[in-house]
C-alpha cells in the first residue's frame, strides 16, 4: 500500500434481535473515524457485520419456529438496513456464517494454535449463562444465584471441551498493554484491564460439543464433534474480513488501527483476542477504543421502564445527520451518556437549527449573486486564514486523541466566529465582496470539517456554495432549504 492505511472495525453484532441505539452508537462512532481518515486521504477499510453462531441464536430460532440459518439471514438484513439507514460508509458487512470467507480463517487460526501447543482437552464443569453466551462463576451471580444482567439462573454444564492456554500469555500481554503497544482508550479502561490481568489469567474454554448447539457453528479442525466457542469463531472475523491469509494486498490493512467496542466486551477484546494473536505470531491491533453505554433518563433502557429509544424513529423524523450529531456530540465518546427526547430536541434546536442552520442560511443569503471576480486574495492569503488553519490543526489533534466531541467542537468555534464577524462587518450594508468571500471560505471549511460527522449536511452546504464535488474556491452561492427545520413541540 503506497499511502497511509487505516483499518477500523465495529464489533460484529449478535444476530439475535433488532438493532438498537447501543449498536447504532458503536456504528456511528466508527463511521466518523472511517470518514475522517478517508478525508485525510488514507487508504481506509471499515468493517462491520454480524456474529451468527451460539446457543442463544439456536434457541431464538427455535422459539420462532425457524432454522438458525433462516433466522440469522433475517437478522443480518436488519443490521444491513440499519447500516444503510445510518449512512455508514463500511467496506464490508461481514458474517460469521460465511463458509468461504470466514470459516477457513477461523480454522487456520485454530490449527496454528494447536500446532503451537496452545490447545488441550479437559473435562469441565461450570455454570453457563446463555444470555452472556459464557461460562460464569458463583461470584458473578447475585444473592439469589441469578445473573444480575439477565435475571436468569445459569445452567450447570458438564462437558469435555478444548481449552486455550491463555495463562501462558499473561506476562507478555501485560507488557504490551502497559507499554501501549496495544493502546486501550480511555486510561481508566486500560487500568481495569491491567488489574484483571494482575488477578491472574486462567485458561479459557475454546469449544463446545456440537450436539449442545444442534451442530450450529464452525467445526473444530480434526474433531467435528466439537464446534468453536465464540472466541475463535467471532474474534477472527477481523482477519477474515480482509482475507488475511489469501489476499496479500488487503492483508496489509492489518493490524487494525482501531477496534471500536462497548465496555461489556472489553476483556474479550483486550485479553483473549491479543493472546490468540500473540500465540500465532500475528501483530496486535494498535488501539481499542472502549465507549460507554447509552442510558435513557439515567436508566438502562428497558421495555418495562418504557424508556427505550428507537433510533430509526429519529432518523425518519429528523434525518440521519441529526441522530449522528446527537450521538457524537452529546454523548461523550468514552463515557456513559444519556439519550432522552428532551435532550435531543434541545441539541437539535440549539446547535443544528439555530447554530449551524442559521449561520449557513445567513451566509448564503448575503452572498447569493455576489461577484467575487475582483477579490484578489486566495483563501490562504485572507486575514482570517490562520484561524481556519488552526481549526484544522485542533480538529486533527482531537481525532488523534480520539475525542469526537472536541473535534466537532471546532465547527462550533467557527460558527461562533462567523456570527461575530457578521455582526462586526455588517455585510448587508455594503455587500463587501472580500468580507463575503471570507464568509464563504469559512462556510466551506465548516462543510469540510462536518463531512465525517454529518455527510449529507456537508454536501448540502457545499451545494449551497456551488462547490459540491469540485475542488475549488470559486463560489457560486445560492440559497438552500433550511438544513434543520426547528422542532416545534
Ligand atoms: N457479538 C458480540 C461482539 C463480538 S465482536 C468479535 C456482541 N454483540 S452485541 O450485539 O451484543 O453488541 C455489539 C456492540 O453494541 C457492543 O460494542 C456493545 O457494547 C454495544 N452496545 C450494546 N448495548 C449498548 C448500549 N446500551 N449502549 C452503548 N453500546 C452498547 O457483543
């Protein structure tokens, strides 16, 4: 690859129900990074998809009177539709039931681990939480012996399983994380992972008997009576999605620059995944960004509480960019955040309808039909050129620091400046072409800065300036429909 490359992934979503706002959050954050790196000119690959094996999926399919394949096909389509609705710029929608593309990679990794002496068979008795798709211990349960997340009793399971020698990689892994060779963001999550490692890593169950899963899963190489457990099955999608073993060109995207994920699957990604990679000698991902959870009114969303936010309703009513904006700007990238209708309306009306919408409408109305042929200064020679340049520098730094709120904050700095500049120069009095040209340059910068976040809006602004699809500063401004009509409630 001649250019810089950038590879970002969302987790692959459990094909077990409809996409909700939590999934959409992970998707939106990842897309903003993907679009930013593409804007910078980096060769970018963005992976998303569905995780389609496991006990839960087999059971839900049964409850629905469907074959597992029929069920996951349906759910995968919901997630694909969600990705399109959210205007995701993904390069692949990857599915773990893809036997040609995914299975051989998962099996190749297994074989390499086996060859390396990292896999062994052992009799195992444990408590299995179907909701978590994981073995749990007594200390994970509440005082009634139920899983606190799912309110269900775990099942006692006695099986012979293959195990992965995770314990072998404890020291190596600790060193890679402590030194940021595998960079975990934010710092408090990194500390949590280090503390987890320091409590001692135990080997993990790596397979399940095929009969307990109705044969639904990826067969263990050389032992068809076992299917791969979620680790080797799902995590390896990040390699199979770029055809790591068979496509030399695409394989260069590895290591992933960012794995974006929520805090519930951090240990899964920050411990088991890198240990597998260390074992088979494949470079570790560069960074894991761990975002928080979206609550509503301070509570976990639940049907009983009646606080479930339906992201698709928001897209339908207010447009996809309004939702993308809220997720990126109102919810801190790496902390928990709250999504309520009142906050959404406040942000929408304040930032989008009044702030961005008004500034755009004012500039385009003032500059429409103005002849700029007499303006000699190029954008880089304007008195305000430094301000625009700085906005880009700060914006880039915010992206480097993985702080999307700070990045989009640069747009609002410019909007405030535009408002002040208009008040100061009063261009409605004399229509000074230099002043109006400066405002158009500011708006063009705003449009470019907005592209990763609000792609449709950025395009509309560029159309208003007469520069859509063109690399030019020769503006032909004209009025456009309001970007974000005010929500009157
Ligand atoms: N299938 C696994 C991931 C395997 S990756 C090799 C999985 N899937 S999931 O569908 O349950 O979750 C996908 C993502 O959605 C995770 O990053 C999870 O943190 C995120 N969210 C689920 N609910 C959420 C909120 N309420 N808020 C924010 N994100 C949350 O885990």
